[in-house]
C-alpha cells in the first residue's frame, strides 16, 4: 500500500526506502591496541547494516599514547570525508592521561577512554562496574565475571567479544550504567578522567552510532 504525504502525493517504495537510510556520518576510529579494543570495534562495525559498514574506518597504530592525537589527525587528513574522528585508549599506566584527552578535545577529536581499562566497559554489559585501581585487577575481575556469566574463558584476543557481550549481556543497560557512573563522578566533583574510576566515555561512541542507525529504521 502506498504512503501518502501531507500534501496528498503518494510516495513510491523507492522513496520510502531512501528515507529509511540512516544518516550515519563517516567515522575514523584510531586505537593503539591490536587486540581488545580493535576486536571490539570491529565487532561494533560488523553489527551495523552492511551498506553502512564502510563509514566506520578502524585504524590500529603502533605508537605511544602521547602521540595518539597527532597520529589520528595525520591519518584522518588523508581521508577528509571522515569528519568524526575518535581515539580509543585506556588509562592503564598512561601518566599524562588527562592531558592527552584535553589535547584531543582541543583539536576537535572525540575520545573513548576507559579507567582503568576497557574491561570496565565490558563489565557494564553484565550490569556491574566494580572499582579496580589498576588494569590487571580489572582484567582479572572481568575474566571471572565473564566465566560466571558465559561459562567461557575470557581472552583479550577474542575476535568475537562484541557479539558475546551482546548475546550474554545488555548493551542498552551498559550505556545507561556507564552514563550513570559518569554523572556520579561529575556531581562529586571528580571531573578529571583519572579521578573517574570506574569510568568510561566509550559508551558515548556506541550510543551515538547505534542511535543514528535506529532513529530512522
């Protein structure tokens, strides 16, 4: 059955199909980690409609965290159509964590950071964000949770980690929990990323991409 516009004209099926295509911008996502962050981001990319996957370019660069911002800008400059630039990295043992994030924002680059490590964001899929003071404890703690929930052993090289988190966990719940933790830190005057433990802004990237896709579907 044809749809009728307010002006009385009928829309064809082709016109309706075009209207439903999400307005997802071009994202250039850079990380300095070959395993966990890379595998998670590839999983996120592969979860969106196939015709849109080319709009997410994920680059892994071998560089010190201090150089991540400049390297991201240099790589993105070769592909100017990618207007949404993100860097993904953890606090881990990065000494100038806050400064790198500040530099990125000053240069128009968005940051998906996690304190102390990305496994804290993974925990949120299972409805918890425990407080770990270092990445080793965080990774080990998540491995225990992952084993309890899934019955499987967690490995940082798991290429299917994104799908497993969504199958056994809840992404919408994870986004809400991460946002809640972030707001709690702000209310309590913990405004530096190094002070926000546990904390993450990686949920902002996931929420942004997924909301743009679902908005018009």
